[in-house]
């Protein structure tokens, strides 16, 4: 957690320089508290860097497609000219991401993760899939990750302004 804390301090310090007045001075502290609540419930003082990165990517203000591509790149492995994601890597990704809604009692079971992996690899004969197959599967909004596009849509609508008067 100390290493992640230092990384968050640098990240938010840079963000404060780029967007003065828009970043809470305690953003790093709050983010670390969230990551600890999500990934270190037993208080070991240890959080996997990859898990923390997955949370930061998924909770970022970027577009869904950019988030999906970043998650793929973070969990995939290079295989010659291609980068592929294996069933095992997808299991890790889904397990890490499932911890986020689980903190508010909305996580799914391990069988839900296995069903999602089976659906993603449906019709695939290889041990791993390419980014386009992964993105295509995510666009179908699998139940295990339904919270991600929902949160994105909610945050995107925060800035919508309608020129209508209420009665």
C-alpha cells in the first residue's frame, strides 16, 4: 500500500498541475482508502498493483472503449506479433473488477465469473483471444461487468444540460 500511496500522490500531483483547482488535495488519500477497502479487507497492507491499476482504469473518466483497451493491454500477454488474453488472465481481470461492486454488496459469485469466461471464449479453439474478440465480448455487456458501462453512462450524463423548464 505504501508503494501505491506514493504512486497516487504523484498521479494526483500531476493532475493538480494540469487542472488547477479541479483536484481535491486529499484525492490520493481518498483513492488509497477506496483501494484498501476494495482489495485489502483483511488489513494485510498489501494490494496487488495490477488490481489497483484495474480499479483506477475502470473508475477513470475515460471512454468505455479506452478503458476496455487499457484493461486488455494490462492483463494480456505478448505472443509473437499479437497480444492475447488467456482464460486465466481474464479470470484475474474479472475477479479484480468484481471486487469493486462487491464492496457495496453488488458483486457476483465465482460461478458468474466462470460463466462470463465461457461466454467470452465461446467458439474459440485457441487458448487465448485477441483484443478485437475481447472488445466484441465487452460490447455485449456481460452481466459480470454490467456495472462498468452503467457507471460510465451515469457519469457521462452528469454534464448534460436540458433547456427545459419544470412545472
